[in-house]
C-alpha cells in the first residue's frame, strides 16, 4: 500500500524503488494529488533561488512550490528547497528556530551528511511532528569531495578547489536522504498533526 506521496520527483527518482511511495514525476502531474497521505515535496527551485533572475522557468513553475507548501500543511510531511530559498518569505514559512501557525518548522541540513558529493545546504519545511521527534541526523564534519559552485574567483589549482557537481547530481536526492525523508513523512501523517502543535 502507498503511504507517502512524493511530489515533483525526477523521472529517474530513487523514490520509485520504495514500495510505500506514490511518486509524482513530470509525467504524472503532482497537482493531481488528491491528498490523504503525508508528502515529501521537491518542487522546482530555479525560480526561487539566489540566481532566479537568470533562470528560465516554465510559466507555471513558480506556483508549484506554493502548491507543495499547501500540501505539506494539509497532509503533513516535508518540503525540501535550497537554503535561503525565496519561497520562505513569500509563503511565510518560519525561519529556522521558529514555528508557524500550522505547527511547521524549518530544519537546515547539508545533504552531504547523507552521502551527497557536495555540501548542498538545504532547508526542510516540516509539518506534523515536533522538532524533538525528527529521526536522527547523520551529521559529519568530513569535507565533501565536490561543490555545487566554487567561491567567486576560485580556480583549479587553488588548495580549496573541488570539482563541480553536474546538473543531474544537483537534482538527485541521495538514497540515504530519500529514505530519511520518507521515514520522517511517515511520522508526519495526519494522526501526528495534533501532537506536533
């Protein structure tokens, strides 16, 4: 039985290998999700990031993240976006350390902790579970082997230079993080909503 909806997944998503996941990729429009089970949402971020002015999103792409916020608030679950995404002020999502009127909170993570090649600073908006009940986070101080983008002006040969990850590597969720997000979403189902408030 499908018990977690994955909204806005890649076509080759790791979530498709998890039997409990009902996956909505580009061919299966996430806006058709009827609710009723907790979600893990990965809405497109290029229209919301620091370089949004250079992005060329589809005409309706920006609204997908707002739809994802509504689903997380209605069904419980987690939304993943780059750290400091402009989605936070627009959708009035709480800053790290705060809780909103939906019982939602923001958890800053680095995807490197779950095996990503780059640090990939990420914010999670979580509704339906209290911060103290979040599954254990496998924090590591080990230096990532790659970077999303090098600091301005840094070139190969510099002692801190690292190779840049590819676009598909930027978009993929590490398998260990995908498992963690699904486990977290399962804790956030509608039955947990009152306890978290």
